[in-house]
C-alpha cells in the first residue's frame, strides 16, 4: 500500500506543472473618470481565458487599455511578488485597498473616484487628493483588517520587463475557485 501511495502521489505531482508566465490582458476601458484619471475596475482576462475585473492600486505607473503584459501573482498575506510588499505596513495597506475595492460596487458611481484615489493614497501618499478622498481614506484606515477574508484576492504585479505597468488587485473569478476546489477534491 505504501508503494502504491508513493507512486500515486508522485504521479499527481508530475501532473501539476508550474505556469511559466501569466499574461494579464486589460480589455475594457473603465467608464469613470475623476480628476482627469480613469478610476474604478477594468475588465480583462488571464492568458486570454479567465475573465476578471481588476482595480489599479498603483498611481505612479501607467497601463494602457487595451494592453497585455505578463504578471506575477501574489496572495494576501504572502505578498510574494507584490510591488509594495516590502513596505513596513504593506499587508495592512493591501488589506485596506481590498476593502476600498469592495466599496466601489456598493456605493454610487460618484464615489468611485474618491474611493480610487484613497486606494492610491495608501501606497503613494503624494497622490492628488480630490474632494472626498480623505473621507474614504479615513474609513479604510479605521477598519479592522483582520475581520475580512482575503483568500480569493490576487495581486497582479507586472513581471520583469513590464515594470512600467501598474499593479492591479482582483478577486479570483468564481468558476476558477470552483475549478480549484474540484481539482483539490479530485486529488484527494
């Protein structure tokens, strides 16, 4: 039985191949502008297949829409490839940025701009502060970051060679989550 178990486990490990590169394709122009900037979620896909919505958390870089660039994917709390992952308060800032991202669909579209600028201010305090930004930044700083589940959040950081592009935050699309759960059950 032990030999069979070892053979089975080895076979399963050989079937799992690491992805060499993941390409984020930004395909949908955000419909909102605020203070002269595009704000809010942008539509896209990973490797041309998995559709998702992502929100930019990186004010000092530029991504053109439509565009495609390779990304490294991190999770919270690992922040393995995250652009701002080495900052002393990086984990808190990413968690607050996710909370702000979650607020966009819950609030009128007129709030998308201030929410977006608050998100940018977490990572670049020198970001412009249009009207309402300070309110959302204050709300984000007041939350208890440990009260939320971030397991389906991914950070899409431009891979080397694409460093001039922005970093994005998004949720793993539901079908992908179900596929992961299904493959986990199959593995068991």
